[in-house]
């Protein structure tokens, strides 16, 4: 690591002093990026295997995205939803063409997309059923956002503490616990909200048949099947949507955000025929939703993510990354298990290293590679989907060096 300059130290201190202290950012200032690499203000280079939590999925500084952004920036920035704009209308068409959906609602984040889905489920039930059918079933260790409703949908007590009273109407079920579905999903259920691969909860894919079993219970009880693909969607697992790994599954709602804007804020709720007409004028809204600049960029993102070439790269690099991690399991021996799909992989730490993912993430940063954790026990990898052999190899060499040094030093 280069020594920290006075300017970097001053900026870090100002951030620490002036941000509400809900984050604990690393003590560096990222300054520019290209492809899978970013540089800080002290001149250190990092291989970015975290993509800002599955957001910059086409890497940094992509010229085609930059062109779409600047073209639209020179034309029109904002109109509100009192008027149509071409980029958002086309994006809605293209999202429907690529999926089960008939209609799309645009917003600005993942939490907002899930908030829309929660409201849609309740409105849908209110038009068809009595007030007893309003329960939304979600899954332990899931993650759906930080607004009051979405944090309540997030069935993890650590996110709830101090924010009570939480809104009612949520019920929690064990993830991948098919036997528990019969009890959890019933006449009171208006919708089920589930991640096809749990991200924050430790990179845990739904077991084969689990989503289909949920879908069957939903059909039997006239409940909407709502999939949170905010992290797992948009080619991250090697298919456009992670639910497509489950043969024949058709959801009613899918929520997207993170990667859709290539780094700009956008969220989307995709709605199939059962609930496409539920929201009517006045039901719901967002001032910025469908912003033309972001939508123009998202159109390019979506087109690239649908390409066979990109999906093939996700599969190939996912296999290469998995092999590297599995090899490390054999040589360094602190990885118990590698799980996930495509380029959404988690390395589960074992033995005395369990609980120390945060220390290892910092050790990696010092060795010039940005990785994430998913809880205290899992190192999470979300590289750019167009990552090259050279970038991934370089990142994993740095990762291996970081782990080797940490183990030898007994650092953690
Ligand atoms: C990140 C995430 C969210 C929340 O998205 P924000 O844009 O941070 O509000 C919701 N669900 C899942 C699965 C996520 O990974």
C-alpha cells in the first residue's frame, strides 16, 4: 500500500465526521475505475470483485454506457410521471419482452421496488378478499431493504432492533425448509416474497424444487409469488433471472434494482398478468421513477445482459472462480464450502476463521482486491459479469496472497 496522502486523510476524516455514522467505510478514497479495476487517491490499484454490491456489473467506465448517459444528458433530464419519455417506455417494453411481465413500475432502489411489491400484494388482496387475507410470507436470513416495510420483510432480528413498532402482516418461514411451507402459506397469505439466491444472508441458493413448491402453495391459496431478484437477477447467476434455473416457474412479480442502471440508481417492479392492473392512477408513485437519463443507460445494460456472449462469460468465469476457491480450500484450508451460482459465489469460512470475514475483507483490500462479506462467516464474490481471464486471475492471485499472509500471521 502507498502511504496515505494528507488530502486523503483529510477527506476520510471529513467523511467520518460529517456522515451520519451508519456506515463504516474503508479508510481510502476511490477515485476512478476502468473495467474490473479501481484506483484510490493515493495511487493504489484494486481489482474490484464486489462491483459495489452487484451494481457495476459491466465494470467501471464502460464507453457504451457513458455514451448513452451523455447523449440523454444533453437532451432531457427529468419530466416526472406526468409525461411519458422514450427511454423509460422502451425500457419497460424491453423488460416485458425479456420476461414473464406485462407491466413495469419504475422507482429508484431495491427497497422501493420491494415496497411497491408489498403495496401491490395488499392492494391486490383488498380487491378480491376480506381483510383477513393480508399476510406476506418471507424467509429467515433474507434481505429486502431498509424501509420500515422492507426491513420487516427482512426476517433478521439484527435489522429490526430499535425500530419497533414494525408494521404488521409479515410471517417468517425457514429458507429451503419445504416442509414448513404448508404451515406458513395458507388462507391468510396474500403473497410470498423470496430471493432465488439469498445474497446478504450468506449466498444461499434456493434448493432444487423449493421455489416450485412455494409457487404451488401460492396457486392453491390465491397468493402472489413475488421474487426479489435485486441481487440475483440480470445475468448474475448465468441466466437473465435466477428463477429461470427452476424449470417452468412463472412468478407474478419480480423486483430488480442494483445492476439495472449499471451504477446509476433505478429500481423496477415487473408484474405478470394476475396483478398487472392492480395499481390504478393514484395507487402508488415516485417522482424520479423512470428518469430518462438512468433509463437510457439501463436499456444498454439490459441489452448487454441478454446477450449470449455475456451469459457464456458468466458461466465460464463462474466456473474458473469456483475452481480457484475450491483449490484454496485444499491448500489454505480455511474455506469450508463454496456455494452460489454463476458469478454470485460465497466462500464459507471454517473453524477459527468463522466469524472473521470482515478481517479477511480488510486483509484483501490491503492486498489490492475488493471482496465482500455476507454476514460474519462468508466471503462473497460478485465480479463484473464481463470480467476477463486476466482480471479475474489477477484478483484471485491477490486474494490468495492475502489469505496466505493472514493465515501465516495468525492475523485473524
Ligand atoms: C440490495 C438488496 C435490496 C435493497 O436494495 P437497495 O437499493 O439498497 O434499497 C433488496 N433486496 C435484495 C435481495 C438486495 O440484495
